[in-house]
C-alpha cells in the first residue's frame, strides 16, 4: 500500500449517551482520538463509517501503528452492524499483534 498521511478532522463517534463530534487524526476509514466516558484518559481507535470504537490504549505510538494496520483492511464490505467473518478475523489478528497495549 502506498504511504498515506494522517489528516486532522472532526469525526462522529458513538457513545453510551449518543453520537459525539471529536477531533481526530484520520487515516482512511480509521480515526485515532482521545477517549471519552469510560475510555477517558486513553486513546481510542475508531472506525469512522460506523462511529464504533475498535480498541483503546494508553500508548500513543501503539494507537497510531494500530490505526495504520487497520486502515489497510477493506472496510467497504461493512453493512450496518453486520461485520463479515473475514473482516472480523483480520481485525482480531491485528489486535492480537498489539496485545497488552490495548483494551478492547
């Protein structure tokens, strides 16, 4: 994959209290931003199209590297809340590589 650059944008994320707009670093379909609520004081990695958090970490470098790995996946196959098995397996494999730096 050609090197892509992170950009800064405001994204919408889902929370227990409804959608919230947050500033984030964005790479393709993935946003990296400060968490809120139960994930406050952590860095969240979110799929922008769904607004759903994928994982959180306290390590900024791990958040960026995880975001870069996840941005390489084909997210076009998502339909609503349905995650195809192949994409789910690919995401889990990436999350396992980052292991102890994350909370899911």
